[in-house]
C-alpha cells in the first residue's frame, strides 16, 4: 500500500470553466454599449454645434448693428467666447472618445489572446492530468493520495478494489486500518 500526502494548495483545480460563451456575450455587451455611447455623443455634438452656430450668427448680427463700445458689446463678445470654449470642449471630448474606443478595441484583442492562451494551457493541463490518471491507475499496488487530515482525496483502481468501494472522502485509517500512512509517506 502506498499513501501519498497531497497538498491541495499546490494542486490543479478540476473545476474549470469554459470561457468561450461567457466572453462572447460580454464582448457583445461592450460593443452594444459602445454603439449607444457613440450615438448619444453624436446627437449631443450635433445639438451643441447647431446651438453654437445659431448663437454665433445671432451675436454676429447684433455686434455688427450695435454701436462700438458699451457693456452690451462686451457681454456679446464674452458670449461668443463661451460658445468657442464649448465648441473646443466638444472637439476635445470627441478626440478623447476616439482614443478610448481605440483602447477598448485593444483590450478586447488582448482579452481574446489571453482567452486563447488559457484554452491552450487548459488543454495541455487536461492532457497532463489524463496521463497522470492513466499512470496512477496502471499500478497494481494500491495507491491513495491523502490530505493533511489523512482524508483520502484520490485513489487508484487497485485501492478501490482493495477497499471494496470508492474510498475518496473517507479517512485513511478507517478504510485501510492495516496500513500506517505515517510510515509510508
């Protein structure tokens, strides 16, 4: 009988998830949100530019008709400057949006690359685990892996046959009282 203490902190977790379908829907949500933001930004920009054009034309006519000087012409010039600031802010907003869209596209591309790397490594890990299980079950000797509390966490076919049932989850001394796991580690 061979008993091996197994440390789950260094082990591979068998509860893997498939990343393909979840991330596809996540990417669709991102793209949908991006379309909505783009549409709203486009409408807001069009309205701001239309309003700015109306104000500029109106104020331009008022400035041309007014006599030079006075507090009213200063107020009109300040209003035109504020409209210019709004237009410049809108241009900066559009450029920022474009840059953020580019970064989002890069993030999605990097995410896809990372997902593919995870899939490749998961396949390699599955092959490695399959080889380990095949080798583990090929031995005629009873082999079990136990945790630090001597609870059986894995048993080969010979150990299952020797116990008469699947001993995984049971305490080693209860299943194999004839063996002392401390002396065989």
